[in-house]
C-alpha cells in the first residue's frame, strides 16, 4: 500500500511540474511559412545553377585510381562463371592466380593452376 501511495504522489508531482513548465509554441504565420519556403527554394536553385559550373573543374582535377574497376571485376567474374559452367579447365586456369588454393569438403587441398589438367 505504501508503494502505491508513493507512486501516486510521485506521478502527481511530475504532473504538476509538467503543467507548470509547459511553454506555448506558436505556429508560424502564413507569411513566415511562405518566406521560409521561398528562401529554401532560392537556395536549391542557386545550388543547382552552381553545381554544373563547379563539377567539371573538380572532375578534371581528380585522377582515376589505377587498378580494378567495377566493370573489369564484373567482366572477370563473368568469364570465370562461364568457364566453370562450361567445365573449361583452360578458361578456369586463365582466371586464377598462381597462388590460388581450394580446400574441398573432405579436406583435400589443391593449389595453383596445376590442379586443372591440360586437356
């Protein structure tokens, strides 16, 4: 009983404090809303007008990173998939590096291109 009474008292105190500290928030007027919308639209338009001017300069300064690209990786993946599907040992060997290794489900280990018989 004491716990219930204590909880009721705590809730009553919390409720009275929240009522006392409530601040009335005013909605912006229609004129203020339109002003905010106009400023936002103006910033978006300016950004869209400046972007094409700034991007060629930035694009010219950036050098593409050497190495694999998404297209070259996808091409290599498709070539390996095609060789595996067609059971083409020479095609599979072309796609694999010399230090390539595979471990079978039974624990056998095959290393390098030598596991594919020339045929």
